[in-house]
């Protein structure tokens, strides 16, 4: 999750600074996250086949494997969306994005990262309270997204920049929604059958 959130943060920095080199670096880091994802999936698959591995990897039951498999997939998708933002940056025609647009995009990105971070804390601590905090952040993020979309559409930015920013907002929102999915899994893992 640290790699995925770092990619997300760097993608927004690359957007703000029009740093194509950083954008390429973010896109390349997605390959490493993919490798880690497949490693985790292999470990969880082995745990379902050989029960003694469950304890070795720090889980308590076979049932937990599915939850952690879904968490791993959500984290992989968060990284994919960071890479998507980064890959969009070179396609945009802009020297700099006006502060009245970039500031709320940055705020939205920060809130998205907080949702994901709270979801991971909820998972590590099996905290329903933290999970609910993460899930509740989605409404605030969606409201902020609507305001930013309106600002972008009213701007005089080049069409490729408008489209790129719209895709960026969608990726920021989707990352937060994957964070909320992790929070829901954390809630499910607290409920022992």
C-alpha cells in the first residue's frame, strides 16, 4: 500500500509540475506493484492448499485468505490508477494548470490518499471505527469532484488538458473507492463466524 500511495502522490506532483520524467517513473513502478500482487496471490493460494502456511503468513483462518486476496487486488488497482494518471500527463497540452483548478485537484488527491490510508489502518487494527471513517470520506470526495469538474469545464484549457484532467479526477475517485472496498473488507474480517 505504501508503494501504491507513493505512486498516487507522485502522479499528482508530476501533473502539477508537468514533470514528464516523474510521470514515466510512476508508470514504471506499476510493474513492481503488479509483481508484488502476483506474489501475494501465490502465497494466499498456497495457504489455501496447505493449512500450516496460514499461520506462517500471519493469518488466523482459511477464510481470511479471500479477504486479503481482495485487499491485494484493490491495492494493485490503486497503483493502476496512479499509473493511468501518469500516462495521461504527456498527452495534455498545458504549461501549467491554473491554481484555482490545481488546488482542489490536490485536495481531492489528498483526501483520496487519506481514505486509502485509513482503510489500511482499519485493516491492520481490525478497527470498525477507522473503516467507517474511510467509507464516510467517499461522500466528501464525490462532492469535491463535482466542484472540480465544473471548474475544469468552465476553464479555457485546451481540450486535451480538459480530457486528461477529467480522467485524472476519475482515477483519484476510483482509488478512494478501492480504499473504501478495503475498509469494508476490514469490517468483514472483524466479524468472526
